[in-house]
C-alpha cells in the first residue's frame, strides 16, 4: 500500500511582478512557515509589517 503524503499548494500573484506562481510544499513545512509568519505579524496586522509585493519582487530577482 502506498503511503499518502499531505501536501499544500499555494497560488500567488503580485501587482509588482508580471505572472503567477504555483508553489508546493509538505503540509508540515507550510504549517511551520505560517505559524512563524503569524508570530512575526499577527493576523490583521500584516500590511503594517510586510510589503508582500516588495518581498515577492526580491525573491523573484534572486532567481
């Protein structure tokens, strides 16, 4: 019998960068990332802490 692996898929788009991204990750890694992100910027306060367009543009510039 094949072991099932929980995976998460995220689709993202940014006004700063043309195009879209589809990312896949193990659900445990995604959960840890989201918990760390929530600790750094609690829910409903994100826009005051993180410039998502700039972060995504920096990430895409590194590739």
